[in-house]
DNA sequence: GTGGTCTAGACCACT
DNA sequence: GTGGTCTAGACCACG
C-alpha cells in the first residue's frame, strides 16, 4: 500500500498539518478534545513518539492546550484559529503565484488557469494549462 | 551575508530548481552546454560534490545529458522541456487549489483571491486575504 | 589480501548487485530489514558514503524502501522481485545470444556450446569451444 | 537520437569491439586496409583522438598492424583471428552461464532457455524465461 | 578540462 | 541508532 506520508517532509509536521486542517475546516471545534496520543498512533500507524512531537509543537504554537490528566484540547481562542486559516491561505497563495511567475506566467494567465481548474466550464479545457 | 539557499530543502535540490528554471525560461536552450561542475561550484560557492549530485539527478530525469569528457548539455528533446513546464505548473496549481479547498474556500472565492493577488485593483487590498 | 571488488565497475554498483542477489536468492525476503549503512560499511570494509550511494540507487529502482529513522527494507512488492530476476536473466540471455551471433555462431551451435558448458558430458570437452 | 554508445564503457573500447567484430565476422579480412582515423572519426561522429586510441590498443593486441605512411591493416596472422573468436566466445559464455547460475538457474534450465531463444518453436513460449 | 568515484569526517533531523 | 546531506580533498579515466 502506498505510504500516506511524503518522504521529504518530517512526519510530525505532516501530522501537525492534518490536525490543523481538521481545526480549520471545523471538524475539530474550539474546545474539542483531541484524540489521545495512543489513539492517533494506532489510527495513523505511526510511532507514538512522533505523534507526541506533533502535539507538542501544536502546543507551542498555542493551537492546542493540554489539561493535566485530561488530555489535549483545541484552543478556545477563536482568533487564533481564524489567524491560522489566513496564515495558511497566505502561504499557499504566495507560493503558488510566485511559482507560476517564475515559470513565466503572468497576471491574467494565472487567474484564468485557476478559474479553469476550480470550475471547469465549456470554454476551458485542460490544454489551457 | 544571507545565505542564498533555503534550509528546509537540500541544496542540491535547490540547484536542480535553479537549472530547471533557466531551462524553462529559455536562458538555457536545448542542446546548450551547461557550465562545468567546477564552474558552477565556484560561481555558487558550493562544494563541487554537491553540484555533481544536482546534475546527476537532472540526468536521471533526462533533462540533462552528459557527454564523456565534453561536459553536460541540456537535452535536445524539446517535448521534455515543455513537459517540464506543464508538470511544474500542474503541481503548483493542484497543490494550491486542493490546499485552499481543504481550508474551506470554494471555487469563486479562490479565483477572486488570486485575482486580488496578481493584479491588485482599487476594490481589492491585501488585507482582504 | 585480494580486493573483493572489481576495478572495472564502480564499487557502489557491485554492492547493488550483491544486495540484488541476496534478494533474488531469497536470503533477503520482501519486507526484511536491510542492515544499516554503518553495519554494511563495517562488514564490507567500505566507506559509509559508498554504501549509502548503493542503497540510494536501489531505492530509486524501488527495490528497497527507507523508513525514516527506522532503516531500510526490501520492497514488499513481490512482483518487483520476480521482475528483477526475469529482467536480469533477459539481459544476460540477449547479450549472450546476440554476441554469439555477431561472432558467427548460429542457433544449434550456440545451444550445443551452452550444453557443453553446463553439463560437460563424454561427447563434449571444453576445448571444443 | 539515441546515442550509439553505452555510457558505462569507454568509447574507445566500444570502437575496438566494433572492429574486432568486423574482423571476426569476415567483413574485414586478414590483410585488409582499415579505414583511416579521419574516415572512422567522420563515420562514427567521434573525436579522432578516441579513434586513435582504439586503433593503438588494437595494435598492442597485435590484431592490427600499421605500415608507415600506408595506413593500418588487419593482421595476416589467421591464428590470431581464430584465437580472437574463441576468446570472445569464451568470455560471453562464462559470463552468461555464471550469471544465470547466480540467479538460481541450473544446467538443464539454462540450455532450454537458450534453445527457446535461438529457435523459438511451437513448444516454447516467452513465459518460459 | 571534464565528469565519476571514493574516502574521511562532520552535522543534522527523525524515530 | 537511522538515514540524509554537505564539505574537503584526492585520484582516475576519458576526450
């Protein structure tokens, strides 16, 4: 079976991203309990130490809080979460735009390529890429 | 002086990207000679072995050919090169769109965000992100 | 002591062959852990970097997988392994037959030469070659 | 266009082989004049120095003789040529048989595989390999 | 001069 | 402990 994880990014970071996405998308709401290290380790087939590392880093980023003896919880700070979303979106956007410009695509090209990708209509075909 | 190379990605990969960009942008045309390992090492202030590694990988990807004792050359296969551009663009695009969708943005949102980024007009400001 | 490695072929390729043979012959089964770079380096009296190179190439050929921090493993893809054997045999065969034909030997000649070599009987002696 | 030469064997050796094959197969007979370095260089699209090296080595092996100011000629020593043929055949044979044995094929297997390859009859199919 | 290989030794992040 | 990367310096065969 194909590995679910990418080889050139640390697994713990990929796990951080998984959890962040769950939070941003609302699957995990502020204040929700996060599955225990053991549960996540079993579910993802990953060494518990690696899960531990991921959660520690999320704590450092104040996205997750641990309550002694009660497990870890999504931060109640809503601003933190919307900030997270903006930050991620900003990263994605700038990486994309900069990359496309380096490939020689310019303003309008880029927009129309994206338009073609998100809502493929009769006027756009894949060749446009 | 600030290092010209990024810490998250191995230097040899960044060198690969440098050369790929030169090829895609037309600074290096099909059949052109690529500067020798030693020249690149001197120019980029990088150990020759690292340059060697980068060029070997490009050779594996059939973007570059080495002619014994005569140096390395950009592949003459034009299709390979245009393929390279499409591949890079496709990667960037799908990573971006998929990422944005995971963050909860949908079709039109994504397009307008990109539009705002590439051609900032009076109606869009960066804060809108 | 006579070097265990041949001069015409790079050491790292010879190490690749060693490991491939272990896999084909079943000494290393699919999913088995491969000795660490350092272990192999000590055992074969070869610089670790050279071992590393050999294993990296095997990874490129998808004969071996590395699991971060956990070592390298023989691919679990059984088809890959049987494919390996067929590929090697096919190479050997076509190189041999083509070579013999270029030397002016034809069908039956070639077969009987091989027969003489693998099971020398009273009717064939090596001088016959 | 695909290069006519293999990357992991020196070109001059490959040229030596070309000429040897011509001699063994009778395309070049004992005493025949060998094309000049310039001619071969033009024909094979190879640096004359490389051709020169190949011919020098053939002289060292006494397969070719140079007559001052008159060019190079295939040796008149017929024994040398038949010896050449035996040597080449022996190399091919032992490399093949040894290789197949390392892959786990044994006597009769090897013979029947060769038989299938040189005269494919209704009883043998490729799957047999 | 060119690429290719090898050694030695070091540092790092990941598990 | 594991692989991955990088540097430094050396040697070699090829063209």
